[in-house]
C-alpha cells in the first residue's frame, strides 16, 4: 500500500484530500419509463445525464456511453449515444451499474433508483404483497444520472443484521443507527451498506425503518437476508419479491472511486427438493441454504468482464462465504464458494457478510475445520469480514445507558458497525460500537479457576433446560464476585489474561505489562491453520459470558402490564419470561476467533496491580486499555459486615 495512501486512511474520516466534493443526496427522482409498443422480448432505452434533474430524458440531454446495463444475466455497455438493448425475461431486474463520478436519483428514503423491476404476472399471493403485475415492458427504460465528483477517497458504513421483529425493536434501531447517523459528519460518507436481515420477518415494518435510516442523508444499499424473505413463497424466484419492491434487485453492482461494489444474493429459499442437504429434503420444513444461483454466477462473470483487474472488488452477501462461528454448518456458508473464488481469481477483493451475529476477520490463507466439507474450499482466497449485527444477540439482554439491550454478540463483541475508509483501491476497516469511540477496540478480563467452575455450571444449565425457564439457574453473575480480584490459589492453578479484540485478525498483536514492567505476549486462542473450533470455559470470554449470564429483564413484572408486558420478546413473538437467567446456549461466548490470552505470573504479590494491554492491528494502529486488579490471599466477605453492628 502506498505510504501516503495509508497515512491518509489511518488518520480517519478527516484525512481525505481537500477539495473533494461531498455527495449529492438531494437528487430525488426515479427511472424514466416510456410506455408504448415494445419489441417482443427486448429491453431498450438510454442512460443519460439528467442536466435539469427531473428524471426524464428531455430533448438536448446527452446519452452517457460506456455504462454497464444488465437484465440479471447478460451485461451490455451503452453505445456512443447512451443506448442499450438486452434480452427480456418475464421476471427480471433491469438495472444500471452506477459509474464512478455519477449517481442515480434516490427516492424520498434515499434508496438509489437505478433499476426497473419487471414481473409480467406479478407475485403470487404473498403475505406482504410482493410485486404487482407490471404487464408488458415499457417501450423504453431510461436511466437518469447526474455528475457526482466524489473522487477516489471516500467512506462507507457497513451494518450487519439490524433484524428488528417488532416496532419496539425498530425503536432500538432509531436509538442506535438513527442517532449515530444524525450526530456524525457524513459529508465524506458515500454509502450505507446493510448486509442483510434488514428486517426480522415482519416486512410491513420496512417503511418505518427506511425513514429512520434516511435521517443520515446518505444513499442506502441493501443486501437481502434470510429474514427478509417472503416465507410464504413456494419458489425461490418469488422469495424476495417484497424486498425487490422496497429496495430493488437482490443482486447488482455499482462503482464509487476505484472500487467496484457487488451485492450478491446467496439465500436460496425454499431449498427443499432443490439442494441435497437433509434440511432441504422435501419432507422437511421449508428452509433456506447458502448458495449463489447459476444465473447470478453468469451475470457476475459478465459483469467482471468489464471491470479492470486492478480495481478493488467489494463483495457483499448475507450468509458468510465461510465463517468461524459456524465452520461445520453447511446451511450457514456458501455451498458453491469454489465457483465464486474461480470468478474472482487473483483480483484484489474484500468480502462482507452478516448472518452469524459475530465479528470475524478472515484473512487470505486462514482456514478452519469444516470449510472443505461445507463449501468445497480450503484456505480463504481473499480478505473477508463478517460484520457483526446492529441487533447484537437479537436485541436480548438488559438495557444499557441508552435504553437499548446490550445484546453482547456470540463471540463477545459489543453491538456495532464498520467504517470502511477507501483511498483508490486501498482500504482500512474500523469497528465502531454505538457507545464508544474509535479508540474502544477491546475488553480485558481474567479467566480464573473460579470462573471456569462457574462457567461449567452455567453452560450445563443451558444444556439441561430450555432458556428462558422458570427454573432458577445454579449460578448468576453475582456468584462470580469481583472478577478482578484474584486469589493466590487462582494464580497457582493458572489464571489467564483474556483479551477480546473485537476486530482482531490473525495479523493482530497483543501484549500486556503488569505494573509498568516488561511486555508479555498474548497468543490468539485460534491459529486459523485448519484446526477445529475450540469451545468451552477454557476458551471463553469471561467478561462477555458474565454479561450474558444474567438477563434480569426476563423477570420483570408489573400489576398494570400483566403477563403481556412481563419480560420481553424476541424473534417471532418468543416470550422471554421466567427466572432471571442466561442467554440460550448457542448465544453464549464460550469461543471466539478474536480472543488472545496469556498466563499471569504465579508469584504476583498480594496487593493492587495495574494491567496495561496493547493491541496492534493489521494496519499498524495501536489501541490500549489499562485496568487495576487485586491479588489477595483469600476472597474477603463481599457483603455488608453485620458483625460490627451486632
């Protein structure tokens, strides 16, 4: 990476070159459709520069040559006068690939209008309406664009699963994403990327969601996730029709600067009778599978044929191409990833995804047991980021200072989003939480024998009983006591410093100093060399597990609200009520791909100590956290000492 470019990127948002014109988000309009007699099975029109910004091709307005237009399979380049012609299908998305330095109009909710959804007969009868019959193709479909001199230095924000199931959870989106967007400088932010599961099954909530996100004044690009499905669709061809009506194509591409963004649909639903997996069997409940359709792969091949080899490719999909969290799960990775790898080849590429509600950095060459069986691939071919979830662990947990569930994620990261700073084909990724600053990148705790015994009891409880439950758990966070108070016996029986670097990668370095002494190196618990995922109390994140262990909101009751308002709800109306207890077993941070640890010295003297932890990321940025802890002979009584008052 060029030294100047890297310096600019690492300096953050304010480092972009002066004179770069901010995005033009005030161009509101739509695609220009001209109705009349149309040649059978052919789609045609023009891509033009909309000088008067009325979204109509008027006399004197120039066509724009060299622009990619597609029907979802074939890709053509507009001629000298901006014209194109493509084969037509009864069910297709006709769309333009936004060129760098130009922008399409946006609608009132700032969703770019670069496509025409064509579905002659419309959707079958769907719960959320799908697409109304479009009838025959218009005589012409013209795509308006305006000049938008962004330059090569810009920023995009990336959001994993927002996934609100209810209006209550839409309000959490407003309190997090909405508040964040309206309180930051978005002048250099050219796109918001939502990596699927935009909604949690109730697609009637899309309009309110979009209005909240539009407050940021930034164009929004969406990926379709398995909770954005029309679940009553009986064919994959209809399964994202409501999504298409609200946001546009399930797969498409656009250019900003020296970056070619590609959005993919890797959710096949229903997969029953189409894919050979047991969960896709015809006798099973309708299910989804991670796979990229052949038609889509053909489009991608045609699209990439027009993209220079040195341009950065940013691929967005919902289901991860591969994942540490579900490394052995066929359903939660892409079946035919080998075909995608073949198409991308040696191009510079970055893959973004959501789905697992975890943050994961997967670098080229990294590999975990299970990927070969699930995806027919070995070590990762390009850099991939599983971008976490705005909803965290599905908006579960007690409320934080903002009145939003903490929702600590499955690998221990807090809820958040990614900032991608681009300069030419280079980029720097930064994970941001909704409560902290750019410098907040890690948390530190101690994995003691006391913690491991406690965690074993907690996990055993979640194995034995449904959660939530009316059965009182054997342990809660109170039984851990002071996690930063270590006994001499804890040290003798092995206590680890456990450092969760939320955006940590294989190339991250972690070290610590005690009382300002010499640095000790911590090692990542997972090497990423093809080994299996290591799980259990020894490999757990103590602080994250403590947060997930006791969910007090479950026990909330009132005489006024009665049973309806007791506890809280997640997913499709699942009622979390009963004894105050932990998250469900599969939601607990008993493993992590971004956890580093090192054994504490056994001879630390009794007293107060300081622990300074430093992590350096793959870009050379360092982040620090300092905390105090105590070493004692034995744990003191931690409750009120009544003996002095008797």
